[in-house]
């Protein structure tokens, strides 16, 4: 089965996905449908999800999940949040693919 980026529907959905992930690195992409940089990096994240079986990629639409946006203090899009065992390890804003790769390498 080819892995893909999973969309998060709600806080409860995110909590369940994070719990299921266990000690696997989770990368959450906070995006908006109208955000140009989000659209630019989106396909690259889809490719990465297929290549990296050892990382779980989630997408959160900032328009649909305001409670999650507030919880993680998201102010810019895209913002990437790196979580392992329920703890936020790091986060950064901007469609920086090289930084995304190096941060994954650091935490996986």
C-alpha cells in the first residue's frame, strides 16, 4: 500500500492519529487552500509521504480546524510541526523543502 498524506478532520481525529503513531515521527502541514506557498510545496509533501515509510504526514486546513491552529499557535502558512510520542519537537513556517528534509532527518 502506498502511503499518502492524511487529512485531519478534527481535534479528536488528530489526537487519534497521534496516539496511533506512537514513537513514529509525525509531520503536520498546516495549510490554507488559498495559500500560494502551500500549493507549491503540497505536491512535494505528497511525494515525500510515498518515499518515507518511517514518517507520518498529516495536513490540517487552518480554515476548518481553528481549535488545532490555536493549540499549536499557528500564525503563518505553511507551518510544519514535528511531533514524536505526543511531544512537539520543532516547528517552522515557510515552504522550505530543504529545511523540511533536514528537520525530518534530525528527528526520525
